[in-house]
C-alpha cells in the first residue's frame, strides 16, 4: 500500500470538524494548493516563459487597440454576492 493511499484512508476516518480543519490547514502543508504562492513562484521564476509572455503581449496589444474594452478590476469584483 502506498503512503498516499494510507493518507487517503486516514482522511476518510476523520470527523467532519477534523476534515474542515484539514481543509483550512492543508494549503500550509501542500504549498501547491496555495494559489497566491503558486503565482508568486511563477512571477519570480527566472526561466523564460515564451508562451506566457506571448499571451501577455497579445492581451496588452488588444488593450491598447481597444482601451475601453477592458475595465479595471477592483477587489470588490471578487466579493461573493449575498
């Protein structure tokens, strides 16, 4: 039996409150679950990313061509509606 299978089996035995705590704490244990940290690693990676750079350049060119088509994003845009 692999360690991952054993971990899955152990998780299945947890109570609902223990599982909720695990969900909250897991991004600190598995850094790849932390979206902000993942993006920070991408941003700080010194290796060239030609596909990402080309994509960003295309978006920037479109924004310059049609400036009104891209509205500014605000923090409140990510708020969950009531």
